[in-house]
């Protein structure tokens, strides 16, 4: 298999531009308006950032798991649903995580 070769100049240009872009996004939010009080409607929306980001990180691991070459399987789907149910019922993040992990390992063990 031939690995694609990237010129060092191109690689460093991309790295520097991504770093500047990342810094710029953070600076606009934190540097320019960081010392001012935020309106209530902005604070209300910011409260849901983690709730929006975490499913975005986890969903690909459930729907297209690398362990099964991208095929949806019952243990991971059941673990995700268990995590959701335990989290909703208990309102406890750790209970939800451990409940989902227990379901995943139990089903992986039982299904071979």
C-alpha cells in the first residue's frame, strides 16, 4: 500500500492555519466579549453545549463501531439505550455511564 506523501511545507501551512483559526474562534468569544456580562438568552443556550457535544462524540461509536467494521450491533445499541434510560431515570451521569458499560460488557460476554 502506498501512503500519500504530504510536502513538509504544505503540512506546516495547514497546521499553522488550523492553529490560527482555532485561536481566532476562541479569541472572538473569550477575548473580545469575555469580560462583559452575557445576555440571559445566550447563557440559556450555552447551558446545553455539553448536552449537544457528547451525543455527537458518542453516536458514531454506536452507529458505525470500528470494532464491527461499521456494522450496527445489538450490544452497542443496547448499551446506548441503557445509558439513556439510566441517565433519564436517575439524573446521575456516573450511574448512566456505569449502567451502559455494564450492559455493553454483559452483552459482549453473552453474545461471544
